[in-house]
């Protein structure tokens, strides 16, 4: 049985109908596939900071008894097989398990838009440009679809999520995103971060940028 609290961080507390519909479809698919779920859905709200909303979600999760917390961003669309894939992976991998979330990078000054997947494999210098074909151990994954066991939070000091900034004179400020920082600290605590190829999420921008990610390099 997958014992999970599904948490959606939000600035305003409102949930997108498409996001909720995809969650319901994933629940239904799990039931048809014989996967037993014991789950709650909660919204973690903070008017100013999604990072603070994430930390509110973790604090609430730790006050209850579930074994895993699944973060779902409020603009990420789950595929139907999400809970089936997570149930299988949770028995195989002891650390953080992530779905593959597509995104886009806009190169300012050149007008270039580059799609990518928010998975950076161990030893790689950049995010993936194509969907992974197998379970991939990662140095970092996006937090838009991230299953985290309780033991990871117990191994990492508060704040569990943060956006660290470093200033170097003559160079400027270097900022590390909250999901990248969380993955680094998770790995430093001795846990793995694994991206699952079977969970290809959608990501609502002007369009679903998942459609822009090719299966193979051309």
C-alpha cells in the first residue's frame, strides 16, 4: 500500500481544474490497476513564497502519520499511471522519487526557447534534453512531482526547502533553486534521488511544454 500525503503548494489556495482532474484520473487508474492507496490531499498556502508553502506542507506532514509526502506543483499535470509507478518505485528505491517535469528555458537577448526535462543525472553538466528511458539517479530534479519519505526530512535540518544565495565580489550573486538545494542535501544525507521515466508530467505554461520534448536526440 502506498501511504502518501499529496501536498500542493499554492500562493492563493486556489487549485487549477486541470491539475485536480489529472489527480482524480491517477487515483482511478491506481484503483483499476489494483494499487491500494491510503492518501490525503492538502493545500499548503503562503501568500508570498512557494518555498514557505513547501515548508508549511512538510511541517503539517510531520505532525501526522503518513510515510511519504508527494509534492505536486499547482501547474503540473500528472499522467494516469503516476501512483502505479510510485508504488512500484517506493519498494525499490529508499530515497526521493521524482516524476519527469518538462520546462522551457528562454535565452534573453536571442529570442531562443529551449525545452528540457527537470532531471540532471549524476555526473551530467546540464538538465536532460529528452525524456529518460530508464530510472535515472539524479543530482537534481524539479520539485513539481516529488515523492519524499519521512526519513529524509528527519535527516535534513529546517528549513527543509530554501533558496540559498551566495555573493562573490566582482562576480555577483549566485542563487540555487529550492529543489536543486533540497536534492543536494538529500544526497549529502546518504539518500538517492531517482527520476522515473514512466511519469511524464505535463507543465502548464502558455501550452503544455511536455509536447516539446522529443523521445530521442535528433
